[in-house]
């Protein structure tokens, strides 16, 4: 589970670095125009949605693993 969270954080950081680079390039090209700003906003929305989806999936897996461990524990106690 920790590996999944690490991979998720790495992916998010990579995407943020890409957005940062894009903003820096736009600034160097005489400022950020409306079209560039819209692209940045759209990309950030996608990143946020992907991160939210991954986090939800991870939390569901954690809950499922917890339920499995509880069931194992109950079986061990009752055996």
C-alpha cells in the first residue's frame, strides 16, 4: 500500500513540475495569455481528478484489507 501512495505522489509531483515548466515557458514568451491560462486550468483539473480517483481507490483497498484482516482475526479467535 505504501508503494501505491509513493507512486501516486511521484505522479502528482511530475505533473505539477510539468505545469510549472509550462507556466515558466509562457512567462518567457511575453506573459501568459488567456489560451495558455485555460490550458493550465484544464490540466490542473485533470490532475486533481486523477489524484482524487486514485486516493478513493486506495482508501477502498485499505478498507477491504482491514475487513479481511478483521475476518481472519475473528476466525482465529473462534477456532
